[in-house]
C-alpha cells in the first residue's frame, strides 16, 4: 500500500533548490523527493542493523590496522596509490 505525504510551509528557496536538483537529474520533484525518502529509509535500516551487531564487533589488533598496512607497503616500495609499482 502506498501513502500520500504532504509538506506544508516549505520556504521558496528550499523549493527552488529541490526543483533545481530534480531538473539536473531529469526527474520531477516528486520522483526526486521519493528517491530522497527511500535513501533516508535505507540509512535508517542500515543503522539499526549496524547497532544490532555492536555486541559482536572486535577491535583489530594494531598490526592489522589499515594505516600500518599502508605504511609498511609504502616503506617496502609498493606505491600503487602513487601511480607506480616498484619492481
């Protein structure tokens, strides 16, 4: 089942920005705003799932931190992020 929503008292400058963003994507304002609402709903669902797994998370040991792995790679001559690979 679908539901109709109505938003009152939208300032002109907000309406203009929404209209501009919708037009830049080739969408009607309704289609654009429906996409925004769907995205927000996905974020909310993701946050619930993320929080429900909080008790099962484990911290990475320092030797597995992304920063340390990248630093060791650079020190060893592996420079993919700089556009070259030593070797």
